[in-house]
C-alpha cells in the first residue's frame, strides 16, 4: 500500500488527471500529503496538500499574491476570459481587493442576510412542492442549482424572466478555470462572458435610471459606491457582478448536492440528523469539509520564500489543495469519517485570511435551509440511477443526481 501511495504521489500531474481521480481524488490527496506534501509539478508550479501550509499561504498576502495577470496571460491571451478573471474580487490583491470586498460586504451584512430567510424558505418550499408532485426528480437541476441562482438573482434584483441564462453562463465561465481547457471550453467561456457583459450593461443602465434600496440590492450599492465617494469603474462593476453570480452559484449548488448525497451514503448520520435536526449547522460545516465545493485555490509567490520546508523562487505558481487540507489528520481527528457533529471543524472550504469567502454566511444559510427542509419533507429519498460527477477538479459537485422521493 505504501509503495502504491508513493507511486501515486510521484506520478501526480495536475495537467494529466485520470478518470479515477475525478471520481475520487482523496486517495491521491492522501498519498501526496504523506509522501510529497509540497509537490513540484512538471510545469514548475507547486501543489500543496497540508492544512498548515495552506493557512500559511492564505495569511501571507504579501508573499503569496492572488493577482492572476501573469499566470492567466499565457492561458487566456488577450480575451474576455482574461479580462474577467483578472478583474474580479477573488483574483486581486489589496488595495483593489479591499475596496471591492468592502462594497460587497456592505450589502451582505448579518441583518441583510437574516432578512433573506423568509423568501429563501418560501423558495425552497416551492421547489419541494414541485418535487413532491413529480416523485422522480433530479437533485441538481430541480433543487440544488435552482436555489443559488434565485438568491443571487434577488441580490442583484435580476427580473425573474431574465434569469434563465445565468446558470449556463456561470458554468461556462468557471469551467474555463480548470487546469487544462479545450478550445471548445475556451470559446464557450469567452462567449458566456460576452453575453453576460452585454446583459449586465442593460441591467446597470436600468438600475441607474431607477435605483433600488442599497441596503438590499447589491447592484445599486455597487453602482452608488461608498459614502466617501469610493466607486468601481464600469469594467470593475460589470465583472464583479459576474463574479458574484459565479462565486455564489456553483459552490452553493455543490454544497447542497454533495451534502444530500453524503447523507444518503452515510445512513447512520442521516438518521442522526433526522432525530436531532438542531445539528444542521455542524452538519453543514462537515459537508463543506468532507466534500469541499471548491477544491483548489491558487497563489503566486512575489519573493523568494520557504514554505513547507521547500524554498521557492519569486514568481512561482502555487496550487492550494483545499480538498486535501480538509482531510489532514494533523488538523482533523479521523478525517476520512463523515461526522455531522464534528467539533472543532476549522475547515478551509471558504479559505481563510483576507480572501475568506465574502458570502459564506449566505452560503451557510442557503445550505442549512435547503437540506433541513428537504430532509424533513423526504426523509426516505433514494438514488434512482447513478449520479454523474461534474468532471471538474477545481469545483467538486454533481452534474446530475437522479432521485426518487419514496
């Protein structure tokens, strides 16, 4: 076994992944953590799998940059995908990151999120009613992905009849972040950015003419800026609206899908949650740890620095493997076990430090309401065919999960 693990670690290349890896990456992550925790890739980048190494990189924003201009130029060239992925909040360093984050966080205050709860419950119940009427349903399309699209649509106050394209745009733009992309995925991603920008230009124009309430409507808040006059320029405004949808959509959809499949695969834990529904908060944290919606992060060293016992030159690309760190036995007791009451549970599903997810409180609320109400309505739900994974390494979720309510 040890020999196999060593071989698995020694042959690992993020640009040449196997079908088995996409189905279950965790044995590979474990082999890397135990044998090559700071693994040098054939392309000269490093792949980190230990919890403490990820935290060190997240916390040191000066030495480990989130700015992607240098890294993405060879991959995307002079394209709309390059423009988008180098303008959005997540791929920037302070002070640009600080400025945009402050504007977004202002509209995601605890009070604003608490006020979303009644509408969120009503939405989830409507979806559950529709599922009940059908009996056979598809967990992702009929439920998991329908929730965040509506929530983000509400945040930006996108009219209901204009929301249909949002999910496809999001999947195409995020799909282009995979380590290796086909010419088709590249073209699809660029078209999605172009279509989304064109749509947002008309939406922003309408909102400028008729502003919403900046306490609730994130788009109005981003347009109006801060009281001290701090505002986004037009390009920043449009690309951060795209980012808001993308950041809040696929990851939350994956949390709900991964969580309900994990419960189905661990019947004793599902029964425990049914009997003790107040465990939903810790259950959501365990779902985030056990099957992190977002498995990979990236940084670029800005100076010569040592990390995890390895000296790295300035300008070295680094991949932070959240999925591996969240199963590090140095941080989590019995990390391969799915335990809905796990405590403490300082997982890195939302990262940590300056780039900790701005929408994490909203994602937790969506997950808790969706999963608890689903379970209460359909305690005996079962698979009705083989779930299909999304075929992604960065974002781990399902494309489809055929189910029956029973």
